[in-house]
C-alpha cells in the first residue's frame, strides 16, 4: 500500500533537508519525497507537524527473554513499548557491557517473533567476562579467559552485532590488557565500542583517558556513554575539551547523553560501593527507591544498608547531577541523544518513556537547541555512528521508519513516581511504512526486526 504524508515540515539531517515536502511510503521504503501530492491509498495530513526519520536510541538496556524463549512484551511496562510510544523506531541494546541474553541469539529471537521496535545489539564485555568464568567483577581475568572473551565478542560482530560495549564501572577488575585485547575484536570492522567509564565526578577525566587511550591503540571508534551522569558534577567543560582535543588529533570519539539531572542504577551496583557519598558530596537522602517496601521514599543510612543487603537489584534514582552541566553536554556537536533506558516491571527512571520528547520540550522550546540540531542528534548521528543502514534518513530507498509530531505540543509526561507514562504530541510512528503507534498509543507491537551490521 502507498501512504502519503503531506503538508508537513520535513526535517532530514542525513540529507540536509528542512522544508515543506510530502513523503510517500511504499513496500516498506521511502518511495518519493517532494512537493508533489503523489497518488496514494492512504493520506495523512501533517499540516503544522514535523515529519522526520524515526528516532534512534543508541543506549538502551533491552527487555529480558522470558522462560519460554520470547521477549518480555508488556504493552505498558516493557522498555521497547516505552520506546515506540515516544517515537523511537530503532534501539541499540547490550550497553554498559551487559546483555540479558546472548546478543546474536537475541537478534534471532527478534527476527522470529518481531518486537515493538527494530533492534541492533552490542556484544557486552561484562556478559562474556562472566561466561568466560571470571569469578567476580573485582577479579582480574587470566590471559586464557581474556582470549575466550575476545573470541566470543568477535563472533558476535561476525553475526551482525553493531559493536562492543563496556561497563568498566561494573567490572572494576578489568585490566588494561583485558580492555585492549577484547577491543581488538572490532579492529578493522568500523564498528564502535561504547563504554560506561570506570569512574565519574572528580575521577572522570582519568577514566576517560583510560578508555580513549585503549580504543586509540586498538583502532576502534569510541562511544562514551551517558556523559551527563559521568561528568555532570562540575567537570563537563573539561570533559568536553578532552574529547575535542582527541577529535582534533584524529581519534574517532563521540558521546551520548540523556536530558535528566538524575541517574538510575541498582542499589547493589558498584556505583554505591564505599566512598560514593564523598564522591558526590551528598547524603543518603539523594537516593530514591523505585521498588520494594520503600518505593517512592528517599533513603536513610538504615534503609540503604537494609535494602542493599536484602534486595541489591532494587532500582534507584540518584539526584546528584547539575542541570546546567547536562545542558552543556547536549549542546555539544559531538554528543547525540540516548536514553540509557532500563526498566524492571514498569519501575525505573522516566528517561525510558520521556527522553526524546523531553529534548524538544525542554531544550528546543527553550531555545537551547534548534529543532534541526535536535532531530539530527536523534536520527542521523546515531544511524551514522552505528552504521545502521537504511535508518535515520528519509532519502528515497531508506526504510520507511517515520515519526510525525507536533513541535509546539510534544512533551514528556513520565515522572519519577510514574516512569512509564506515555508522552504527548506524537501523532504517528511508522515502522517499515506501517503505522505502529498513533497518538502515543501502540497499534501494532511486532513490526520491529533485527538490524544487523
């Protein structure tokens, strides 16, 4: 079927286009873009709306695989359903070194059953570190174990995974040799390695240097993850200057950031090891519990110790980042948008349901970013970075993944107490030319397929 979206403002940074044009979709592809009103069986009036490529989220923690071998697919509470409702059509999972399942086999499941969105995967160092038999996160790996990891991660790249990922913070036993040797699996492929750095706040510049130096030696593009929660405590200017210096020296470095001034992680994670109060210059009250008997409450020392011992997986939100530091990151030309979405049965951080509309509502409408630049950070930049062929573009022949939204009324509604509330102001989301969501409600939840690189 031919579908025409007419009368809208087409923004396609991949082609340097921003103008009044009509978009024709046919057989899953963009068939034509121009001023003509092409004949079509279905016509959608986009007057007063922006028409752009489907948003791409390059930092997602994917939905789990259930005991029956299928993806968790709750229409309200899954990560991927939250993505679709806010206009995301393609995600990159397997971030921070973590996979919920073998990443290449995860892609096979997506192709077999479909998903709410298209899915690319990274091969997570932490996942394969555990599979190689390293006894715990703090232990160094043997040379044989490092070789096993590198081989497994390389096999995932051969199977179509879009890159590697590291969560050095969560695997502090990782040595320079381990980081470099495993990264060499991606050498010559053009595929990047994304990283949650070893440290943040006052120690972030050293952690950045560790990762970038290893990737430079390995010859692998470097993607620095969620920099707002790494350098958003007063270090952002120096952090971005260090990135700029590396780029000017010829290294391939990009970053991503989410538009919130609080981060989220499990209470038992290494982030909250001894010393975290001093690192963030805070008290226990900056932490909010997202699950369990203290859900919605700020921590005390007693509840922190109780829950960390009894329920270390408990999701938390930590209110310690500086909003102006996050804004500085998002305005930088080497920084793209990403959500760092992670949910557990509908509990977590509102970034999983609000990141993309929030960028427009809070940063574009305030004048901090142009709409064109915001769309570029959500479409062309991530598609180019992870070599997602056919994505992030409205050029003729591209995949017909399209979003239609109202630039004056799009907004995030998710809150820390209600983190999965859908946004407002997104009229249509198409995957492969088929309507997947309308008015932030899911119409069809199995249109997504794997994106292999």
